[in-house]
C-alpha cells in the first residue's frame, strides 16, 4: 500500500494539473460565468473520480464499485487527452502570434481552446471504440535455427494483459476465447495480467478460460497484477479451470516426434510480494532434455529477456507493455522495458512482446491496437 505522504503528493499533483487545465481553457472558451463555472465543476469532479475509480474495489457493493470505476476511468482517459492537448495549445499560443502578428491573438485563444475540448472528446471516443472492440489476430513468423521438419509451422496463440476487472467482464473474455479457439493453434500461451481483482470478485468472469482448447494445452504465467490481487489464490483458480500454470518450471511437448520445451517464470517483480517466487529463467529450464529442438519461455515482462538469453532459450513470449496503450504514454515504456511491441532479437533469443488483448485503466487505445497473436515457427534461412 502506498504511504499517506505518497497519496497526498499524487492527489496534490493531480489537483494542480486539473486546476491548470481549467485555468487555461475556461476563460478562453467563454466569457459567460456559467460556462466557466461548469468547466470548474467538471475539473473538480474529475479530480475526485480518478482516484475514486482506482479505490473502488474496496467498496462493499460490486455493482456500485464497477459503476464508479467506469466513470472514473473514462474521466482518466479524457483528462489525459485534455492535458496533452492543452500543453500543445500552450506551445501554439507562444509560436503562432509571433508568426502572424498580434491581431489574431484573441481569436487564437478562443478557437484553440475549443479545439482542445473537441479533440480530447474525439480522442477519448476513438480510443474507447479501439479498446472495446475484439482484438484482431496478428500473424508472426519466428525463424528458428535448425528447426526440424516436424516442428515446421508449429503454432502458438498468445493472449496477454486482458485485465478482467471492473470494466472487462465475462462477455468480453468469452469473445476472446472463441476467437482463440477458432485459430486451432497447437498451444495457447497466456502471458500474465489476466485480472484486476480478487477471485471472489471475478471467478464468474474468468470462467470462460475453461473453454480454451489447443492440441498441446493452455499455459499461463503470472503478471504483476496477479500479485496485486493475491497471486496464490489466482494460481489455484487458474489451475482449477484446467490451465497449466508454469512457475519457474517447464513441460516437454512431443509434436510429430520432435521435442519442444515450454517453460514459464513468475513475474519479474514477484519477489517483492513473495521472496520464494523470484523469477528465474535458468531454474525454469533446468533438467530440460538435451534433445529439445526449441526452448520457449513465457515471461510476463520483456525485461526477463537478458536472463532468458543466458539460459539458452530460443523464443520468449511477453506482454506487460500494452504497446503503450495510448499516446504519449508509449514514449515512456522504453524507460522501463527493453522492448515495447513486436518481434525483437537479443543474441540468439527472439522476443515477441504483445500489445495486450485487453487494456488497463481507461478503456482507451490509440496507436497501440490490442491483439491476439498467432506465432508460427519456421526454419531460419
């Protein structure tokens, strides 16, 4: 739990940013005191709704908690666009009058403020549509050296970062499950951050996972959000649904007579919650058969890649980043993770980072569409 000082600091910064946006936009939108009062009222409401949404899981009524979360998360998404566009407006207000003369300054103040509000609403609506629609299938070929003919075309359906919780429920997950089953993949990998909430709150909504089907089974690894919601309970629940949970361990698959190792690690930060669950790619592959033709690691965070390469894996499947989810936050992801999205290589290791199949927080995706990934192993030239 964050300290009281941290909470006060965050709320103060959030309040200051809301006040600044209102101060810069409201007078320019209209000289009417009623309009300015309504703008101020919305900013105050937004300031309360955003932390309210994050704390709503502590409410006794699940129905009202979900409603507060919906409203607060939408407010968070709108606030993000308002902040970004207001910053852009400030730059334009400094530059354009200098280029075109002072005569346009008053007009510029008015129409630029209107553009900020309209643009923020439009981006929030577009982001909402992108987030709530069913993820598209992204096809990726992974070239593997010395891949035997028996494993040529082996397919993996990867889903990640669904975040079943206040705004993502059973119906949303069921549509994902149906689409994944339609791919007829050889195996299914779920690379963490399945939930945002407790088993008691969400077991009904994660139930469709029991319907996932693949020739060689369905495999799951924990993400950081499982640890926010009692990872031990969620591991037990996922196993009850019939999925194989890999916690620094591996299984050996026999596919058309060829061996393939599928390993999984706990989340990169798991040891902060439980010292016995420290993520360990080397432990995950220990005692794997020497005749395995391909070694695959499921690791929620891309920053497991260095240890995975050292351990001798050929392919790592990750998520966590959401591809940034929406601009400009995608610019900050590389500060924490070595890869944001797509297929990358580190020495002899391929890393595929999914943009996620759901979303976290605001139901909003811009320039980072969700995905269900179908990876196909092919022989490297």
